[in-house]
């Protein structure tokens, strides 16, 4: 069995959530000799060595990454790890006890896959969202309920593309992703979340890297994750900001990997109609998506100008 490296990236975590995430790993059925644990402290105000006890793991290590940003933390984990299979876990994710053993089985049974992940990502809300906000939660937060495996080697394919919680990748994919994250000549750098800047796309880019290397991606319902969601993420302002950031990142990804350049003017009439005929959170999301398109266009224009200098 290939050695697994579990990489937990964390920045100023909620202590109770981090503890549950680590306990979920501590309770894995896979023998600890078969996997290592890296807790990446991504520029937390209080060092995680003082808050995240991993002394129970014989192959556990704390690693400090001072450059703030999820991509920096993940790439540090890639460089520090030794496993052939890397599994990324956020500090608000609780893996089912058999997650690592199932991920290892899938790695063996599906050698064509370069990246795969949970088919079941279920929420545990600190405060239950109320309508109409609850209708838009899935669009912004990584949740999924699949009843059957899905896989593809052609992107985009939403149902087969793994999300961040419990994301599994082969080392060849991870190392190619690490090199790409430092090479702006290949297109816009997909930064992912940086502190309170709610960009995304880094999970999806790992899938694009896998297919670019001739492999596939997939999601499997036997891989199950509990996603802990604090009340702060249930505000309209947070959700709108998150969706706007995701839209910016998706536009940059489409340009980088598919050669698609979306004009802010495209769909202007339908957007104006949506703004005039909706209200509340739905109208805010329409406006946020419009702003995201304008922001992404500016970023791409600046990038093109830099290339032409």
C-alpha cells in the first residue's frame, strides 16, 4: 500500500473545530504506520504548536508556513510530505473513520485517477440557515450528496470534480500543481483563499492538472466528510462575498485552462432583468456575479499587459 500523507492546512482556526478535525484523524481505522500527518500552520496569530496536539501520531509534524494563503500552505505540505497519495483536510472537516482506508483502496482500484474526493460532504451548522438564505448555501459552501461514483477525464464536469474537504491527489499531480502555482507564464495564478479574501478555484485547478497529465478525476459516496460551518458563515454578507470570490476564480480558471474569455457585457440584459425582478439575497448574488465579471476582466487585462511588455 502506498504511504499516505494527510495535510491539514489551518489559519487562526476555531479551537473546537480543529480539535474535532484532528480527533477524526486520530480515529481512522487505517494503521498509523501507513500514513503521516502534517499540520500546516499558515501564519496563525497564535502558533498551532500550542493549540493542535498531534503527539498521538507517530508520524505527525507541525510545519509553519509564513506566507498567508491556502495555496502557499498546501504547496508547503506537498514539499514537506513523503507520501505517494496526499489527502488535504481543512481545519473544519471531520473525516469518517474509514476515510483513509477507503481512499487507499480507491487509489489502488482506480489507477487512472489523479485526483478524487468525497461524494458525501454533509454540513453541521452551528446555526441552521433559514429561507431564503438556505437555498443558496450549496452554491457557495462545499457541500455534496452523491448516490453513485462519478468520474471523468474531460473538464469541466461538476459532479466528478472533487471539492477541497478530503481531496486526494497522487504525488505526480501534486508536484505538477506546486510547480504551476509558481509559474505566472502559464496564465493567472489561482491563489485560493488568502485570509479574509474569499477567492477559490485552487481545488478545481488540481483537477485540471490531473487531466492535463492524462489522468482522470472522480467523486465517491463511500468517502464521507462532515463540514463544520460556524454561524459567521451564515450571514448574507459572507455568502455574497464568497460567491463573488468563487465567480472571479472560475472565470480565471476558464481563461487559463479552456481559453474562454467572458465579456462583462455578455448577458447584460438578462442580468438587468434579474436585478429588477428579484430582491433580497437573490438580487445581491446577481449583483455580486456582475461585479465578479468586471473584476476578473480587469485582472486578465492587467495580466495581458504584463505579458506584452
